[in-house]
């Protein structure tokens, strides 16, 4: 009676760690604002906006959103994924007399409230039981702005990557 169960478990292909896809669903949005000299606008991972030294004008604001999708292939046994999320280096951007730099990155990932460029954040996704397991997360940050003259629409990409460290 145990042999058929053992054969079924052995016939189940193991989940592969290279079946992870990270998709950027939404960019980090700061809207439009005026800054007399220097100031900052923070958009948290929850979407809360805090201004210092800037005058809000218009436009949508919101955190960046990413989705992790892991295709575990076949199999009926749930797996736990251990994933490393990494934020790459984000340098300042200058355009039209305006310089902007991002800092103080926050996330809504459980147990990972902060992302530091170049430092790995480890995330556990327990009980992955469906063929494709997904987890979305948001990233917010502080934008420090200096205006010497003119104005500009700054675009600062967030280089986020993810790697499966273990499939348990």
C-alpha cells in the first residue's frame, strides 16, 4: 500500500529555482510640484505622500509595484520559496536645471520594511500550492529635489531584481 504513494511522490518533478519572473507593474509616481530651491517629496509603499519644501501642483502619486511569479511546474506538494530581492544602485538625475535623487526606500513586503541599494532582502513565500504562485509588492522612496533654474519632468527607474535562493 505504501509503494503507490512513494511512486507518485517520486514521479512528481521538483520545482526549479529558475522559474521566477519579476514584472514591473507600475512606476514610482511623484506627481507635479514646484520647488523654490530645495525640497523633498516622499511616497511611501502604502501611497502616503509627505512634502517638505515643495508646493503640490497636480498629477497622480503612488508607489512602484512589482509582481513575482513562480511557475513551480507540476506537482501536488506545496513548496516554500526563499527569494532574494535586490534594489540596484539608483543615481541622481539632472534635467532642465533640476536634480533629483532617491533615498529611504520602503516596501510592503512582510519582514522587509526597507530596501537598501546593493543589499539583499530575503523574502519567504510559504505554501505555494498552485502551479503559478504570485506575490505583488510596492516600493516607495523619498525624492530630494534641487532646482537651480527652469523645471523638468524627472524619470528615475528602479532597478529591482529577484532570485530564488531555495525551493523547500
